[in-house]
């Protein structure tokens, strides 16, 4: 039976990417834009109204874990752990790697990191809630991965060309 709980957690983690995409596109860029707007139009504050979304996702996770463990409903706890793990990944990717609120991975040459940063940059080029793109967090669209590959190929060609010597 424990295997079922162990499987639920990563499944929920994966499902959270879709939930995040939908929430970001239709809620954050919809009726809760007033909370998300300062993320697209920064005011120079370390804390943004947008950070309230941390609580919007953390509270259900915390309740599932706490109540699930208290009432021995391990399915609910496993769901809560999946949401919590996604939240940790979100924090690491969005706050640390992309926006560099903490200066931990500032010089990464990892292709995935470059692609996710580019996708997020394309998302942020839209200052208003309309006409957005790239609403997910961990899954990078093929067009952004391809752009990074093209850039790397171009850089290699520039570096190895006879005129660069």
C-alpha cells in the first residue's frame, strides 16, 4: 500500500505543471492580475504582491499534509507532499534561477537553465495581462529549446571561424 502513496506524490508533482500553467494563464493573467501585475511591472521591491500566490498554493499543500497525517488519510498527505515538492522546485527555478532573488546559480551554462530563462524572458516581454506566452514553469516549449541550440551552434561557429583567431 505504501507504494501507492509513493507513486501519488510524483504524479501530483507532474500534474502541478498543468495546474500552474492554467492558473498562470487564466487566473494570474485574469481576474487576479492586480496581484500578478507587479511581477511584470516591477516596482523595485524585494517582496511583491505576486508573492501572495505562494500562500495560494502552500495552504492547500499544508492542509493536505497536516490533515492527511492527523486523520491517517495518506492519499491526502501524498497529494500535499506532491504539491509541496512542486512548490520547492518552483521556488528554486523561478525565484533563484530565473529571477535570481538569491544569487546561487548566476552563471549556469546548462542548456535547460538557459532555455527556461529565455522562455520566462519571453513571458515577461508582455507587460500587460494580454498576449502572453510561456505560462508553465518547469516544462520548456520546443521553440525555446531550439532557440538555445541555434544560439549555441552560432557561438561555436563564431568561435571556431578563422576570422576569430
